[in-house]
């Protein structure tokens, strides 16, 4: 995208603040087939706001997206060189008994030079974060984000830079439902026949990792009630059958995901931050969800809870780690929903 403001997105052009049209994060990919009549979170039709309201007040900010990309780049370079510096001075042996570190001391010239470079990178990253936070405070959603306990400015800005406008589908020039926002961020549900796991659905084993690897988002979810996904990038939509179960979407080896892994990661990190704050309302969401699943069992075989190459069988209890993941998912969805609601309030002129 020129400039490249969202590595996970392909989308339409829109103009913000009078700058030339650029591809913005949150623009739905060219295959976005979200129906326009899916009910929103409030039970109202999705397309109930005149398009004119958005064109003068887009919440997708290309400058915020650029600033977030700068932070991402500097963070990756800083971490990589910190690892190199650690390896220069490392003396411990690995699990196989081999010693792969160089065992140099801090006063060695090569170590000192690399340490100085790492300090410079850390300082540049710090300045980039300050710039990102400054831009967020100028954003229409900035004041609301500042009042939310657990939503740090840095992480919230990076999430917002990834999804663009939480409320507006820029490709179809219409509002999107909260279910569509969840689906865009990978928090949708896939309907599977009973007795199958997600790996069976994809035709190979699910990796279960939600990394920030660059990928194009081809948003072709076909939604049922509540935004549940009944189709997939490489599969024709099918009608839900009696006995079908809903499972969370996962990235699968050899499959192209039709949602943003970066947006999912950003929402997940915010959820982790929220549950550490006892005063955050999202901590209650976490606790309530943990309580809800205290006696839960698997509806389908689960790779997460079983040993390697041996999924936990259907009917077996969820592990504590699985319950924790479900509760974090609920928190991430609650954060996205509240972000969507605030964006909606801004778009319709302050109405609730």
C-alpha cells in the first residue's frame, strides 16, 4: 500500500484529512462478501447510517497506521539485535549439552559496539512509541481509550492502526456489524460436524498459532445468525446441520487465513493486559467466563488439551489452559465490541 500502512490488508482507497488516497488498514479485502442485512450487536440493521456521515469523519487514520508500522519495524530490529548481544555474552549450555554462546565479556570491543547500537535502537523505538501515543490522543477514539482501564495507549493504537475504522466497511461504504469486526480479527466461529476437529476441517493439522506473520486478508466469511462463519476460503458454504458444533478459528498449516492474524494478536495482548488490572471491567468478563467453563467438556477432539499427535477426546474436560484461552477470547471480543460501539457513537453524532 502506498504508503504501506497495513501489511495484513488489501483494500479500497479512502481519503482522510485531505491527504491523497491511500490503502488503509481495516479496508476489507476485494473478496469481502459480508451481507449488508446482518443484524448488528444492538439488534438493529447494519446499514442504518447515511454514507455521508462517514466520508467527512473517517476513523481510519493513515498517519496512525504509519506510526504503528514504524514502531513494529524498530521493535523487531531491536529484539533481533538484543538476541545477538545476548549470544555474544552467553556461556550457558543448551538442552542438548552444546554451548553455542561466544562467552565474551561486556568490556569486549565487539560486545560494547553492539550494546551501543542496541541502546540507540531502544531510544529510537521509545521515540516512535511516544509519537504513536501522541497521534492516538489526537484521534477521535483517543479520549475514550484513555478512560479504559487496561487499554494502554501503545497497544490500543497498534490495534486501531490494524483494523482502521472499527465501525465502517470502507470497501462497501457501509457500516459493519460487530460480528464482522470479530470475524475480521479472527474471533469468529466455524461450524464443524460433530466428531471432527479443526484440523480435519482444513484437511491437515491445525498449527494453533496466531502469529503476526504478514498475510493478506481475504474476507469472504458467509455469516449465519450472530456472525458465525459457515464458510471458509477453500470450502463452499454449507448449511448448518443438527449436531454441528462451533469452534474458534485457528491458523492451519498450508491454509491461507481469511482474517487478520495481526489484529487478533493485538486484541489478545490487550486482553492479557486488561485481566492484570483488578479494577478493569474486563477482568470481570474474564472471571465470569472462567466460571462459565469450570465444568465444560470438549464438543470435538481438541489438539490444545491433548499430548502431541493425540488430541483430547470428545467429552473430556477442558484443561486449565484451554479455559484461560476461552476467557481471554471473551475479553478480546468485549474490548472489540466496546471499541465498535464507541466508533458507532462517533459516526452517528454522539447518539448512544
